[in-house]
C-alpha cells in the first residue's frame, strides 16, 4: 500500500512534501510510510477475483492507525480547525491521546473538527 491508495493519506503526503522542514510532519510521514509499506496494495475497482481476508484486514488496520497518526500530527502542528483544546499539545502527548482512543471516542472527537491540510485539496 502507498499514500496514493487512500485519499486522506495522499493529502497528507502533499502536505508533508510542502513542509519537509517540519520535524513533526516528517516523523509522522515516516511512521505512516513504515506502517503502510508492508500492506498489500488494495485491488482496484477493475480487478476481479477474491482478495484474501488477511490483506483486507491488514489494509483496514493500517488505514485506521494512520488516521490516528494524522490527527496527532495535525494537533501538534496546529492544523485542526477549530482547535480541540485551548493550547497546542506537544507531539508525544498528541500521539498518546489519539492512539489511546477507542474507535467510537475517535469518531466523537474528530466529528466536530477538520484537518486544515485536507481542505480544498483535490485527489
């Protein structure tokens, strides 16, 4: 799997390329790259045949964890609108927070917010 296979990862890749001088963004980029690289590429809509369940599961898990990493990066680099807190959290605290949420908590927290680098980017 690569960044182009998932729209929000592709948007982040564009953001990371434009902010390659930012240590937090580059750390998150590397973490996501290392997470998705071993995952098989998802089948295209034109491909027929059965996809092994393990491949689908690995892809879903990688996308889910990548989403948490994206939100942690966005929080620590002030890219969430509106800001979820009255302060700018450090990256490590953001990672711990977003990685520690269960799925429903993550959905509740992110529902009211947007990541700025995703606004207006066409993929």
